[in-house]
């Protein structure tokens, strides 16, 4: 195939779309599927049962689809599914899933994964997610659409981060984060809402006002955090607020970061 550099190693069994490009000194494993217009720069490793969607570009020295960094992994079926139009920069690592987590790590469409970041086994990453340099997303995490993870941050295993939330740089997140939340400080304080992100998305002023009121109720209302969320759900007409309520009342293996 003309799009494969002569120095690249493509093992028998790999499925590479004719429009894909495999650069110098890349390694493509036998169970890999590269979709249309996928581009591997030089020195990229894509291995395991990995599917890479249309238009995704993977930069030099990234290692994609290797076995999980989990001592419980015993060689079971492990897969990684990467969506369309992602930008996966230098030295990024993304691992396949484990039996205990469903066996599949998933990455959505239109993401940006900056140099040196890590997506661990069984993580479920949505669309338009940005993970900044040297941040680490641990096993079994869920990152919903439009999440931003700041540089040098760490997301603890099993944590869920709701749609549109933003995590500041150098932050350790050990609890679930509500949709549109703003988290910062070394131990991950929930300091407010991602108002900049909401405005950039064109969210109406009335919805932003409703979200601000909801945040105050969650922070200062009577009863437990769960009680406040249930009461909020019964009182609100805002779809955005209802999304936060549904997230809080959903199943989780972690407790929530609560407003200060």
C-alpha cells in the first residue's frame, strides 16, 4: 500500500484503509483496524485489539492499545475503541480493557489528547474531550462529553466527570464531579461552574441563571447532598439542571465533590 512507509512494520491480519497513512518506523499489530484517513506519524505503536476511527491522527512515540497496567489482568480479551477525528499527541498511552471492567476502553470523537497523557483500562471517554499534557485518567473512569482535564492532573479510578466539567491544572480528583462543575486546588475542590465553557457553547442566559441557583442550593440547602439533589429535581424546569440531578442520582462507585 502506498500510504505505508517502507520502514513501518505492519503485522499480518491488520486492516488498514487504503486512505490511511502509516509513517516511518511505526508498528501496527495483527488485530488493529485503521479507518479512512487515519494518520500515524513516525514511531507510533498501535497494537492489541484496537480500532481507530476515521480522520484520527496519532503523533510520534504514542503507544496505543497495549495491555492494561493492572496486576489483575491475566491475558483476557482486551480492546480499545477510538472514534473519529481525534488528535493523539506525542507519548500518549491508551490501554485496552479488562474483564473486570467490561473488556473495552472507549474514546469518542473529536478529542484532543496532549503530549504525555494517559487513558487507562476500561475508561469511557466521550466526545470533544481535552486531556492536557501529562494528565492521567485512571481505570474505569467515565469522562462525559466536553470535559477538559488540566495538565498534570490525576483522575482516581472509578471517578465520573459530568458533561462540560473542567478540572484545573495540577489537581487530584478522587470523587465524582457534577456536569458543568469547575474543580481546582491540589485535592480537587468544587469551586463553582464552568461558566466560560457554558457561554462558549451558547447556553442561554436563563439556563446559566438556573444552573447558578442550583449550585447554590446544592451548596447551602438543607439535608444531605443527595436530598438536596432530589428536591432540586422536583423543582426545576431547566434541562441543564435536570442533567446534574440525574448525574447525582445515578449509580456510582465514588462519592461526590460537594460545593464549598
